[in-house]
């Protein structure tokens, strides 16, 4: 399992090159992610510091008009997908850089604050998974330190 995960991460790393966040698209449809980054997270694995907020910036455009943006955040740990254990804004339309209803082919600059709670265990490898409706899915390799 770890070998497979490592291979996937290496594959993504090579594919995306050495600059910026090494995210992967986990099946976005009718939408395109144009950029993604987490503040203070250079390199291929995002170090999430306990007791801080991580700030994710995600720019995307959709094929169709989209009225509502419903955000779901997960942590994938040892191949188990769990709802993210922390408070976050589930209404994507509340984000400043997003204008709802979203118009087709218009870049939206979505921001999400991800609280990294003090009582989280230290985790050397976790994948953050973000879904918006059923149109966007992104995986971000991370660790809790
Ligand atoms: C992870 O889980 C998925 C879905 O349950 C399964 O198809 C896959 O084989 C698992 N991968 C590993 C490496 O265990
Ligand atoms: C994290 O963000 C929340 C909501 O925006 C805010 O209330 C809290 O003070 C922030 N925490 C830190 C450590 O910056
Ligand atoms: C997102 O940012 C781009 C580039 O700065 C800008 O052209 C676009 O209008 C922004 N989108 C929104 C919805 O503010």
C-alpha cells in the first residue's frame, strides 16, 4: 500500500515538475482547475502546522452555470477517507473571489481556510481531498507536523 502511494506521489511529482503544490485532480468533470496552492506550502508535500490555519487557493472554471457550491473536505489516511475533523465554510459562494451563480468559462478564485487543530495527531502522510459539488475534486499530499 505504501509503495503504491509512494509511486503515485512520485508520478505526480514528476508530472507536475518541481514548482508549486503537487496537487492532483481526482476526477473533476464539467470544471477545470486552473491553479491550486496552499499558502506557506512550497514543495511537493504540504506541511500542516498544528494550531494554525492553512489557506488553500483554488482557481477553476466551469462549463455550465452553477448556482450553489457545496464544499466537502476529507482526510485520506492509510487509504481511508474520513470527513475532515474541523470547522470549515461549506458554502463555496461565501468565498470572496467567487461570484455565484458561477458563469461558464469564468475563472473563480476560491479560498478555503482549513483549521489544523492543536489536538490532531502528528501524521507523516495524509491526503487532503476537497470536493465542490460533483464537479471538482482535488487531492493535496500533506503531513501534520
Ligand atoms: C484503497 O481503497 C480502494 C477503494 O476501497 C481500493 O480499490 C484500493 O485497492 C486500495 N488501495 C490500497 C493501496 O490499498
Ligand atoms: C483560523 O481561522 C478562523 C476562522 O477564520 C479564526 O477564527 C481563527 O482565529 C484562526 N486561527 C488562527 C490560529 O489563525
Ligand atoms: C480571478 O482572478 C482572475 C485573475 O486575477 C481575474 O481575471 C478574475 O476576474 C477573478 N475572478 C473573480 C470571480 O473574481
